[in-house]
C-alpha cells in the first residue's frame, strides 16, 4: 500500500502564522517568568520556529511522551520517557504541541505539571484538530484549526516518516 500526500499548509503559511502566534504569546506573558515545554518528537520544528518568534526570554525544556506507536490510531497507553529538567514552580508554563486531537496528551501533561506549582499553564499547537477530541480541552494558541485528516510533515509523522517535510500534508493511503 502506497501513500499519497496533499499539501494542507505551505511553509509560507506556517511561517506567517507562527509570527502572529509569537506576537500573541509575547503579549500574553510580557516579562513574566515562562518555561516553554516542547513535546517531543513531533513539536520540535514548530517549537524551534515559535520560540524564535517570541519577544520573551523563556526557559526551554523538553518532554517526551507518545500515545500512537506505529500507526494512525491511539493505543491507549501513555509513554512518558523524558521529564522536565527545569523547575516550573512559580513560573508560567507554555506546552508546545505539534497537534492536539484527542486531548489526552495535553491533559496528561497538565495533570502532571499542576502538582509542580506553576503560575499558569497554557497550550500552543500548530494544529488544533477537533475531529477526534475526547476531552473538553481548549488550545490557547492554535496555529491552524482543522476538523479532520491524518497529517504529516513539519515534525508530524506516520511510523517515523515524513517529519522532515517543511509543510503540512494530509496522508492518503492508496
């Protein structure tokens, strides 16, 4: 079975939207203490571009969790394999995701982080996809809102493929 890709968001559209998000996030936090948390692996490209678009001096950290395995559907298991290395106590936390669909990953992180006494927690996601949302969850800083489709590129993958693409594509199984 082969795959066909159709472009959903070009690299130019992504860059323009990130510039706007960077301004919104910077205005939200001002000069308050902020820790930007990249959810690996998928958010790495978005995170790098977004943090460079901020007019802030945030701390940067990474977490790694997964819930998809090799396929296109959620396995039900949350694998938390890398935790924060910086303290988030008395700081604002911005969780940066590639895509929020079911909401389980963000809910899991918010639950874990809430026990560490942050001042606040907000979420930025390149894609706020609501087709499979199972949790009442608001993405505070959505890049693009999309109802459906299996997306790859710009950090997002299918079985560890397509992350390197500089745009977002819908993956079609032919």
